C-alpha cells in the first residue's frame, strides 16, 4: 500500500460528516465546528469525491445520510475514537495528558476518595476522568484501551492484564431486623450453613459485578436458588434488604454503617469463605505517575484491615 493514498479521508472531513448526520444539516454542523457554511459544503463535497459516493442528501428539511453515508458514518465514528485514543495513550505513555481511572462500585464508594485525593496532591493540575462500572465493565474498558488504571473486586482477571492487591474485603450476610433469622438467637449465635444460604433466594447485584461473582464462586459447586431480586447498585440492594425483601451478601465496607445503626443485622455463615481481594488492574507497563496514589491507597487499606 502506498504511504499516501489520495482517496484516504482526513480526520476533519470525517468529523464534519458525523456532525452533519448527528445535527441534521450542514449549517448546524458548520456552526458547531466553527466553519463557514460554504467551506463546510466544499469540504463535504471533497470527501464525497474522495470516497466515490454521495454520502448526504441535502434538502429543504435538512441533510439525510444515504446508504453509503450511513456506512461511512459508522466507520468514521470508529476512526475518530481511535484517533482520540491514540492521542490519550501517547500522552499517557509520555507521562502527560488526562489520567483515566475506572473502578467497580464498592471500591468507588469506599476506597476511591483516598486514591483520588492522593492523586490530586501528586499530580496537581493534571485532568482526571473517573468512571464507575461493574468489575466486568472495568476489565472490558481496560482491554479496549479506555483507561489507564482500573480497580476491581473478585478473584480472577484476564492474563493479559496486570494486578496489584490494594486491600482485602469480606462479604457478610445481612437481613432486616424483623427477618426470621434476625429474631432467632440460635441463628445469630451459630449462624446458618452454606447449603441453606445456597437454597435461599437472595437479593443480589447484577451479573458482571464483583460481589455477584465472589458469591457464586464461594457457594460452588452448590446449586444456587434463583434470586429474589437482581439490582444494579449496592444502595438498591441495601434498601431492599432493609425493607424486608430478603437476605443479601454485601461488602462489610458497604453495610458497616447500617449494622452500626441497626438498620441491618449480620447473620454468620458457616462453611463458606467470602473474603475477596480488591485489586488495581492495568494493561502494559505500570503507570509510574500513579505510584504515589497507589501506595497511599494500600496504606489506607492496611489501616482498615
């Protein structure tokens, strides 16, 4: 393939095409991109000539993509995303640019304040983006190069990612104060066994969450009952359990305040290990400019432990 292909579109033209389709007209796209409308029209025409196809039908009501235009826009979005990723990753590798952090929900709520405060102190003025996903979402984002560092709960991560344990956590079974288990002294003193827990419909997090993954693995190879409820946040699970929806296994970090104030009651579980590792995860070389914040987080986890 030649080093320069005259039919290859430039990024500015692809950005214009996407804007025309998203905003519905050349004039709106030109305004959004800071272009004069005649210049935008000429740029769009040049792109169509380069690709050898009409991409947009222009009419009194605006602009609509043709069949070829819809294909071009789909690819243009991917090319622009890849170009943005190239800039971000090169700047990150050079120790500059925005720092992209992702964390699963439990870690985001309870450990990230320490990490983000330490990061701000270590890297003043450096922009930081922070997204909350479940564990599966964090790992998927790192695999696609959408983050510099992730934090996950659970037992396993893909072999192509590197991990570092930053804290330990334990899942505890909790019920509402009026739940039959909370009213049974023998249960509170001696607990329930893992077989009974597996047979009990639980209030659980969604598939892909670290909490759900640890629970499933801990109860294996027992057959687990269908959930009583499946919810997408720790707060929703806590609220449902406190309202009498059933039993849940949640991080001690998440329910510490509820246990202290009597909104939930812990039920001991025999015959199952529900400890888990909270881990930092990254792809490639460990990001050196995040080292200070990572060590602060590890020290904070040791104090909690």
